[in-house]
DNA sequence: ACACGGATACTA
DNA sequence: AGTATCCGTGTC
C-alpha cells in the first residue's frame, strides 16, 4: 500500500505533542485476512460511508487503542496503522500520559503512541483533516524505507506490508528480515 | 514466559 | 446473554 509507505518520515502533529512516523502497516479491504474488513461487516461499511483520511480507532486486547487512517482510491482501499513515532515535541506531556520515562518508550508501539497522544475512541470516525490541532507535515528530505512482514497477526502473514524508517531507534519491534533479504526503498 | 481487559460480531 | 476473537504492553 503506497500510502503506508508515504507516511513514513512524515511528522504527525497532535495538539501539543508531535512525532515523526517511523513505522506503519497497511491493511487492505480485499484479499487481506488480517484486515478487520475480512470478518467485520461494520468495517466494510465504515469504508463505504467515510472519506479517505477518516480515523479508524479501535480497542485491541481490551487495553490499547490503535490508530488507523482510512485510505481510498489508488490501487486499493484499506487502512494504514500507525505503529511507532519518534517523539519530536511535547515529550514532557507524553511522558506524563504514559507514566514512564525514556523517549524510546514513549511512542514505540501502536498502543503506546495513542496513550502518549491521548487518542481514544472519541476520535473514531473523525476526519483527520477536520481536526483543528492535528496536522500531517510531509517529510522535507528523502528517507530510506525498509519493508518487512507485519507484526502480531496470524493470517495473511506472507504480505510484506510493514514499512520502517531505516535505522530508526524508535520502532515497536526490530525488523524481522535481515538486510540481504529486506527490501530498501528510497522514498 | 504470562496476565491484563473490553469492543465487536457472531451464535441462540 | 453468552462466547470467541483480537493489528499489545509491562512485568514476570
């Protein structure tokens, strides 16, 4: 999914906090058994009803809110899961919300970053571009994106739809594939 | 290695 | 109503 790849390196500004996106995953509406659309009618309807850029926020494992962007058109409809940020602003507030210190532990995971940014179900279904204090700043320089297998799923594991900022120290889990096998893309 | 914990979408 | 499932984290 090209959107997931394009978001790597961009800065997500969320109120008084902000972070550079260092890890994303793509989930496709069709042909992807790991996507909610595969089993949930409600998620398929969500795609029909809402415009691209709508936030899809849901609770995972009864503990963590996970942040997804709805993407439409292009090669396929689907969602981009934001999995990790490199904190760039508001570290003190994020540390306070997380209840832990250390910049590397603030947003290095999809559940951690929603806690750090104070994202929960209240933002589910909201159009990202209509949220006044939320912004997406495009990267100013080219970055190297590494392609890897998605994390934490049991179905459609063969799809390499995880996108990492190369050599980032703020990833949720290290890349699984070794450099010779992994693909690198200058984007 | 394991517990924690709730929305969703099924079944009946 | 009851149950199975689930894109994780922190601590054991």
